[in-house]
């Protein structure tokens, strides 16, 4: 075995031997609760040994007890000492060191994900969704940055669950970064085994754009929420095809990382919203950002304000400081009509603090979670079941409830209310309420290829963002479809709606060719010196990147919703076509083993090389999803594919399904049964 001295000599890129000072933590920032995992003594020792792998030997003695203390008190070794002092944020690209533009651009994105204004638990490297981390610990953060500074245009950095495995030779048309998060071997693909792996420092929960380094603050989800609310109104409340939800009430919960988008979206859609939130600090953040307009701790007052604005047909968002279950109970007991209802508590991790049970304040919840997890779980289960029963009563009275991709219905089922599943036994046939993808996003957006395309102006200049907004707007034909009109209105008003938190970023739902044309136009603008370089990307919550049977692929009805071939192909195809960064994750918004999701980052440097990559990769990234949806007989995808096959006659070709008549199937089956 080589000595540690020899090992250190054999590495060029490594952490410095000088031990950083333990940084001061500002208690104005939220801290992650203790992650509860039962490790054996052997596993605890392994976790410690694993964390010390990053650190030169001379510091082991000092750090061993410190890391052990972190593991015992926080359930993870974050290596707090290695967190750089002060504020981390996405700076203008020129302020980063690096040997290629992609290496610098990725650093901007990572730092943006850790910005105090953006990240949910910045000291624990959690960007959003309660557990979604940029990487596992601060040693990895430092090392990844060192690698990105060394990365050249002929190399690829490989990152496995936050661990930078190394730089490997590739070529100019290869991805500069390939990363994965939380992938597990089938028989261990469950939250408990994953939890142990994470505590031992060998796996990371990347959520979607947290570990994919493409988060752009709550703006990322506002556009999708805006689209969802508009289309829910059109489907269920008799709103005109191109109308908005003025004069209508939407109620939900959560003003956290993504859920924080709800209040803003309802106002942009001209509706009235009451959003319950148990954590006052999150309400404060959203008020300061102007993402919610009013706040009250009185349910009565919340409804009074809402009713006033409904009558005036003017938009308003109201944060109710308290539990959603209390709010719903009040509404039922006082005959308050809720037209659109959802929930965005972090139900993908209800027992880890994602769901605050009725009867406990936020502070009580944190204490109980720390001191008695079993008791906490009991409270969560009781509250979820009550929550479900209240929703059911409301739905019976005409409320339209939809699951907002947070695994709410699954959590209710796991809590013991089996009747939330369609067959009352298991979840194989889905649930009694629709998910927003099932009813709205799937058929109205994903099946056409519309999805959460986004970009970051790496110069950090707001003028660049203004120019890109205008350029993107010019690409959209608002007369083509209702969806195009919504997207046009969105980008036209984006600046006015003050959506930027963190870097100069924008989200814009677009279909395959819309994304391609915008990307090419931006690259040309970079080439002409009109704007600085741009990072393109998307949320993993999209047409093509994600296989998630309860969410993104919940409207796939041919039985293939339990497979993950599409997400893997999307990732591999993006790598093959030369996207700058490609990511593949387990879990996402619904929890370990419940989804495989991936995303990309593409740096626009103005070059013709990038034009070529964009022409091939952007349509692929979307059309792999549309093609799969078409094969699953999703109607709107079939017509989208027919148009695509015609337009790309000479280049691409997608297999289409012959659709068998239901009566014919029934008759054939009857004959067989005889
Ligand atoms: N909006 C979307 O399109 C979308 C997309 C993907 C995932 N999700 C899912 O939505 C969920 C929320 O995501 P997030 O990033 O906002 O998480 P988050 O943890 O930052 O926010 C959830 C918020 O809910 C609050 N909360 C918990 N229990 C409550 C209760 N009983 N009453 C009132 N408030 C309560 C918490 O205090 C927290 O602020 C996650 O499960 C995420 O995976 C949403």
C-alpha cells in the first residue's frame, strides 16, 4: 500500500494541507434538521474514514472527532470547516478562474445554487426540496471547483454523487462535465439503503436541478405553475381558451424553494391565492422578495382579503402563517368555497421534516423530529390522513384538487389511507385524484414538447437578460396555439414581474424547435458581441428528461410508466451530441427509487461548434420524450410527431403507433374468455 505521502505526491489536484478556519455561521439562515439514519458502529467508522479521504493525513487527528460530531448531531458529515467564509453567489463569469469557458460557467451555476438568497439550507449545501444537495460536503465543493479551474476543452470531469472522480481525456465535442446523483443498484434502490449510503458519504440526493447545478431560484417553477393554473381554470372553471383566472381562488401550501412560486404565479395569472406556510422565516423571505403580497396568521382574515379581491377581480397572493390542515378545516366548517386546491409541502420526504403535522408548530416539529422520530411519524400519518379526508369532502363539493408533484397522494397512501389509491389496495393503478401532469401538464404541454427551457446570462448583466428576453419573444408566434400565447405573454411581462433571484436567469416554456431557434439566436448574439456568454439548460421536470410514474410520466398509459429507458437515453443522447454538462439522478421531487431524471447545461460561446451541437442536441433532448409519449398513444404527441416526421424527412424519423380500436380488443378478449 502506498503511504499517504506518496498518494499526496501522486495527485496534482487536491485539497490544501492548510486547515481552513471553522467559519462563523449566521443564524439568520435556516439549517437542515438532523438526518435520521441508524448506522452500525462499523458504518459510523466507515463514514468517518470515507470523509477523511479528502483530507491530507496531517489533519486527520484534528478532523476525526469534528467530523464524528457532525455525523452524530446532523446525521451527515458536511465538513463545515471547508465552507468558504461569507457569501457564496453566482458571480459574473469573468471573476472565475479556469482554462475553458465551460469550467468557469459551471462554477457560476454551482455558486448560484448555494446563494443564501436561493438555497434552502445553504450551510448544508441543500438548494431546495428539503434534501436536494449540490454535492455532499464542503470538501467536495472545494475539490470540484479546483477541477473546474483545471478543466480544458479536451477533458471531461466525472462527478459521482458529488464526488469528483477525476478529469479524463475526451474531445472538444464531448461534454465537459458528466455527473450522476443517487443512482443505486436495484435491490438497494430504496430510501433506507440510500440513507445509509448518504450518511456514509457515498451517495447524494441531487433532487433535479440542485445536484444538476441548474437551479435558478423559484422563478424556475413559476412559469410552470402559471401555465398549470391557467389551464386548470380553462379546464375546470369555464375560463376562456386564452383567458386567465381573475376572480378565482387557488389554495395551497408551501412557500419554500419551489412551492414559493405558487403565490407569484397566481398573481401573474391574475387570480387570488391563499398559501399556508408553517415556517415564518420562509414567509418573511417571500415578502421581502415581493413574491407574496400579504401575510396574516388569521385564517378568517386570509379569507376576508381573498373575498374582497375576488369580488374586485383583482390579483392578490396571501400567505397564511399556519398549517394547511387548519386552513382546510376552517374553510369546510365556514362554507368557504375553494375552486382550485393543491399542496406543495415536501411530501417526498414527509418523515424527514418535509411535512409539518397539524397540531405542531414549526418549532415543535423540529424538536420532535430530533428527539423522537417514531412519535413524529405518528403525528405525520394522522395529519396526512385528516388532510386527505378534508380534501375529499371539498372535492365532493366541487373543488378541483390536483397533486402538485410532491408525492402527496403517495404519502397519504403510505400513512395508511389506502382508499386514496384507485383500487384501494396498492398504487399500481394510480390514485383517485389527478396529478397536475396527468390532467394538465402532460396532455397540454409535455405531449407537444413544451417544457421548462431556461438560460443564465453569465456576464451577470441585467441588460443581457433584457436583450435575450426580447430575442426569445421574437421567436414565438402567439397565434399558433394557446400555449404559445401564454409563453409569449410570459416572456413579454417577465422583466416587469421581477422574477430574478440570484443570477440573471430566465425560464421560458418552449417546444423542441422553439428551444432550438432561441438557442441558435442567442449563440449568434454572443458571436456578434451583443451579449456575453449564456448558459442554457432546463428543469429535469420536462418532456424528455424524466421517468417518474407519479409525476412527469403519469399520463403514460401503455404500462411503460414504470420503466426508465427514456431518461437514460435522453442523458446518453445529450452526452453523445456534446452538451456541455449532462446529469442523471435518482429520485428528484418524488423520492429515492420513484424516478430517474436528468438534465443538461449548454454553454453558448458564440462559436460555430456550438451551433452544430445545438442543432442536433436540443431537438433530441425534447423529441426523445415526445417520441416516447407518442408511442404510448398520447394523442397530442402523435400529431406532434407526424408534423416532425414531415419537417425532418431527410434527417430524423420517429416510429408511430397504430392505434387498435377498443371494441376490437374487447371482442377479441371476450372470444378468448369463452
Ligand atoms: N411546483 C412544482 O412544479 C414542483 C416540481 C417539482 C417538485 N415539487 C415538489 O414540491 C414539494 C415542495 O418543494 P419545495 O422546494 O418548495 O420544498 P420546501 O421544503 O422548500 O418547501 C415546502 C414548504 O412546505 C411547508 N410546510 C410543510 N408542511 C406544511 C403544512 N402542513 N402546512 C403548511 N406548510 C407546510 C414547509 O415549511 C416548507 O416551507 C417537494 O416535494 C417538491 O419535490 C414541486
